[in-house]
């Protein structure tokens, strides 16, 4: 499977999650599929060992961007939950 198809599948996971409706807690609990998580771990391992191809580097960049977005969303969700608890 080429990189563009792999990363499209990850985007689809996140789009499906958002489209199905979210709550602050579901955002906090969100995790990528096991397959996507394993691929990310493989890319990180390859990166640490200077074994990334140009295509792998692009794929890793997409993962890192998505991870950053989800980290920001999770932080916001925590704030919403904490604000509601007051």
C-alpha cells in the first residue's frame, strides 16, 4: 500500500470519529487504530535510525500533524470538562 493510501486511511479514521459526534470525553479517549499506531511506531523507529525514505518522511509528517491536532483537541476537551465541573 503506498503512502498516500495509508495516510488517507488515518485521515478517514479521524473524520469518521468527528462525524459520528463527539463529546469532550470521547475526544480525550480517542486512539488511532492498532494498525495505524503500529505504522507510526515503525516510522518513528526508522526515523531514529536514519532509515526513512522520502515517502516515509512525508507519511511521518502527516502523522505528526494529526497527532498535534489531536493533542490540542484533547487539551481543549480537558478544559471543557474541568470548566463544567466547577
